[in-house]
């Protein structure tokens, strides 16, 4: 009987040991969860601060408000612990980065950039509270993570100006000579000159972009560059860019810098500016060639043509697309690009959508460029994707670019920005 009592007591002690061990194990597990959550949040917050600093420094030439707005807007596109990162102007500081000093003392809100060893810079300081599971038990329900990021404007390339023909079909970007694009009108079986439109297809020829602005029906056909078919080339204009750089695009809005859509717009005059305005009207279109089976004129972000995403954007507005080395040479639909998934289409149908202050397009993702400014005159900044080799600029049309006339003079300035802290 005595032996039985001892066994019972030993079993009781073992239960206590097991309970203690389980509690300790649970505590370690909770601590590991909290630690992993905090470390992930730190990484996410730093990534948001880096992006905000880069966007801010690209807008230094536009003044303090533009820097603040660009940084705040870019941070809001990033998440930390599941929530979008919210900055205020108090989180943004404009100053100078001195490369001769230790990193902790290199940034100052005073001083002058000489672009030799001191550079104009923007610093972002932000923090966010992260809820804790184990900490809650110990009386510390949250942990504050901090991020500091400083971006410096190390160099600025000389602005490059080129002509972007209204014939430039963005969906012919990088395509070899002879590639056809766009969705022609159903009535194209009629022989010219009975057909209302003088040409049928958009044809790629990267080395012979048409820059003329003669009128439709000119008997000399000087607008046509392919005399075997009487059709103009339709390749968009190519600009070489640096991966990770930030660019700004400027297109003057004046009567000498407008494309002509041959009166196919509803009302108003045939002249349309790069932002898509035609006497204040903005008529949205999508690329019909991305969805040949849909009714002509359907506005949708779905579908793709030549490996490039679709878009909703005003007709005749300027449109851009970035490509890597292979895509810029062979087209996004080539075998060299076969493993690249088509990115989602973007919608710029409202003025709010078009009034972005900064943007980070993906490779092969068409996006609205307009005249490079918001409707209130704020210069927009565009982050060049990693691995991007070239930016192609063209215009928007529903299904046929070849009958357009004129084009735009576009100037691109590239900012080389480095994260220095």
C-alpha cells in the first residue's frame, strides 16, 4: 500500500513538470513569433523609408512641398505589418549628405552641395508600433520599430529631347521590323481610296520611326515610310535608361506640340495634347489588339498584345513602357522573354488616377505619362524598374495608329540616386 502512495505522488510531480515545460515552450514559441514579426516589420518599414527617400530626392528641384508629397505618396504604396505606411512632412528632412563624414553625422539640414563630396539629400525617419503576443503577457503589448533612410542626388544626366510620333504604337515596343500590331476597323476590306482610313496596320521598324506631320491623302505620300504598302512605320520612340534611376518627363502643352487624331474624337478640334486633353475632353480607350474578340472600343485593363499589358487611358495621350535588354531588342513576346508573366493592366480613366506624383511601373507594363505633370502642375517622377534597359514612349489609340498625324517633343531627365544611409 505504501509503494502505491509513492507512485501516485511521483505521477503528481510529473504532471507539474509537464505543465511547467509546456508553459516555457509556449513562451518560447510566442517569443519566436513576436521576434519574427518585429524583424519582418523592420524590413518592411525600412523598404518603405528607402522608397520614400528616393522619391523625395528626385523632386528636390520642385521645392519642399513636392519633396514632401512625393515621399508621403511613395511610402503610402508600401505596407508594414499589414498596414500602409503613413508619413507626414515631419518625417521628411531636406539637407546635404557629406561623404567625408561618418554615416551617423553625414546628413545635415544645413550646408551646400558641391556635387564633389557633398550632395543634396532627403532623409526619412519613421516608426511604427507592432502588437506583441508574448509581450502582452509580460506587460509590454507593443514594440516600436524605427527606420532611417537617406537618399542623395549623386548625379543628374543631361536632359534628352526626342520626337514621339503620333504613329508610335507602344505595343510595338522592341518588336523587329515588319511586326504588325493593332486591331483594324471592320471596314478595311474596302480598297483605298474608298476607305475612310488611308492605312490598315501599324508596322514595326525600330530604325525608321516616322516624324513627319503631313496631312492625310497627300499624293506625294511623304508621310508613308513603307512605299511597298503605303503605310507608315509605327514603332514608339526608344530612350535608354538606367535601372533603379528616377526620371522626369516634360512635354510642353502648346499648339505647336499636339497630335492629330484626324477628327475621330467626339466633338472639339482634332488637336490633342499629351495629357489626353482635347478642348477639355478626355475620351478613354484601351488597346483593341489586346482583346481582338471584344467589341471594338471596349475599355478594359485585361488582355495583352506582344507580351505587354493593356491599359485604360485617354486617346492620344502619351504612354510609356519599360523593357529589359532582351525585350528592348526582341520584344516582350519573344522566346527570350517567354518566362516573363504579363503584368496587370493599369487604369488611368480618372483625373485622380492620372494625377499620381510618383510611380513604379513593372517591366512590360504600359502606363500613362501624359505631359509629365499633374493637373495642378506638380512634376511627376517615375522609378525605372530593376533590370530595365529602355523606355519606349508612344501614344494611345484604340486600334489604328497609322492614320495619326504629328506627335510630341518629349524631354527626359534621369536622376541617379543612391541610398547612402
